[in-house]
C-alpha cells in the first residue's frame, strides 16, 4: 500500500459583494476599461457608441490600464467609482 | 513531533497505480511523476529547513497561498533530490514576486516559460549544468528543478495548459528551463554579483522567456565581429515593440573571443543595445509598428530593449562550437521583470 499526497490547492475563499445590477442602461454612465492591446480602444469605443445608440446610455468614458498583463490599477478604479454606473471590462487577443 | 502535513491523502496498491492516479487527477505535465509520499515530502522540507505551513509566495490575483508543503509535494513529483528543494523554493519566490507579475507570464498567449539561471556555489554542489548541451537532456538538477516550478504553477497556481495557461505555441522550456552560469571558466562578473549579491551567495534569477535562439559565428576573432552576428539575428526577434528583457547566453568559444578582446559584460550590453535598433520605417514595413511611413522614419531608431541594463548576460554553454544564443523575454520589461532571489539553506 502506498499513500500519496495531493499536490493541488483550492483558492482561498473571499467574500465578494457584487454591485447591484441596473434594471436598464438608459441614462447610465459607462466606463470602458481598455487593456492597451492593439485595436482594443477602437473595439470598446464602438461598444460604447452602440450602448448609446441602442440602449440609451448617457455617456461613456474610456480608462486605460497600465498594460494587458496586470489588473486595473487603483487610480482608475477610484475614478470609475465616482464617474460611472456601469463598467465594460474585458481582455481580448 | 513534526508538523502535520495537511494535504489530502490517497491510498493506492502499487507504484504503477500511484503514477496512473497522478495522471488521472491531472497532476502531471505529461511525463510520469514520482508518487509524492509523506517520507519524500518530509525529506524535501527538511532539506530546506521549512515548516510545511510556511508561505513561500502569495498570488493575490489567484488568491492562492503557495506553502512549503505544496512546493515539496510537487518537487517530489518532479523527481528532485531533497537538496534541490532550496533552489525550487527560490524559483517559486521569484515568480510570486510582484515584479515578475505572475498574472501575465503564467497565463499569456505569448507562451512564456520560466528561465531560471542559477549562480553561486550551489550550482557546482548540485551539478547544475553550465556547459555542453546547456538546454538539453542529461542533468537531473536542470530537468527536475524547473519541472518542479512548472508543476507548482500547474497544481498550485492553476496554470493548466489550455485553460488558464493559454500559450498559443508555447515551447519545450515550459517543461524545464534551468541553467547555471559557468562561473568556473568565465572571466566575467557573475550575473548575481551584477544584480547586487555577493559571489559566495547562491541565487536564482527567473525571467519570463521565449525559447533559446541560437546564432553561429565561426569567422570572427573580435568581440565586434561575434556580437555583430548576434545583433543581426536578434534585431527583429521577440516582442520587438514591447522592449522586454533579453538573456544573452555566451558559450565557450565566443566567451574566449569576446573576453580576449578585453570586453566585459558592460561592453557586450552596450554594443548589443546599440546594434539591435530598428528604424521606424522597417518596423512599419514589416507590420510591427502602426501607421504610414513618414519622411524621417528611415533615420528614426527604436531600441530593441529600453536600456542596456535590460540585457542579462550569462556565460554558459559548451567549450567547443561557434554557437551562442539569445533568449527574448516575454511581453515587455514593464510587464514582467527578471527577478533574482537568494537561495536560502
């Protein structure tokens, strides 16, 4: 009989509270988080325009991360907290 | 009474069954692993003088604490001898360092491996290869230390190929990518001393890295000649626009030629930095830089790396043969920097 040990680990649990979801996008302010990859700004700007045209959002503003390999930095998170109701963030290749 | 190991235990009837269980559980990199028994894991921890619950690193974006126990289990699976454990631990500390920035190289389509360069007396004590067949098979320490770090990435950090690790083509260095500097024969300042450590300290430098790119120069007997070939091969390699770290691995013949001309690592870095710059026109013509070519773009130069200090120069490789290599770093030096950690024993 051999007994072996599990080399894996489960991520520690973290309490995460989701912000309440808006019932509609009309009149909302949208923050777009751009990950610096080529064309990501153009893609997000198009998404912002579509949200205005088709869903009636009030405005959109783009925020740029330091680079694609890191999470959004505190400075833009703080700015978004006060300037936006809804955030579009994503990473694409 | 030694501290309890808290990992879940699995009972099997035979060695074969243990190895197959490791495959079935998804714990292997594809090669057979050594089944991690308590005795093997305790030998690893004892060799590094670590309690099982000691935290070696914490990856905040994964919310994962990498404990000595998990590093030891993966080191056993990789086939490490217990005396390799302090090197594995230093490597894990390196990739968990904020400057290395695990989130990028641990996941990116860019397919980075963890290049580990070992310096100091431990490299000789553990017979970590710094010579012939530098990146090839034949040395247990080179192949199992890097494998252990990659197994930690897989099993603890969750960098599973095809899931969190999305390297588009990857490369064989993602199995193991460990070398030592040939401090015995090198006339130059060792890498770890250049990076602020004492010669008698042992260190591991981790760099998020592409595969080695070999170059050939059998004609020249001067530093400028050899390095002109290197620079020509290197100029449009890697993430040209990202300006990452590069590692230059200078093998025996080239090392003797360059040192014979009176050049040290500083002169190598400055020459290579100066001669690997691309014109904006070339970068635009080859679809690396955006925009239309402007009147002065033939004269405007962009360096391959931001500073000569972004080039890590290492003396290693066989004595014979007019070959050396360069290794482009992943992404950019802003995104992930090479990190050097002391190996504590």
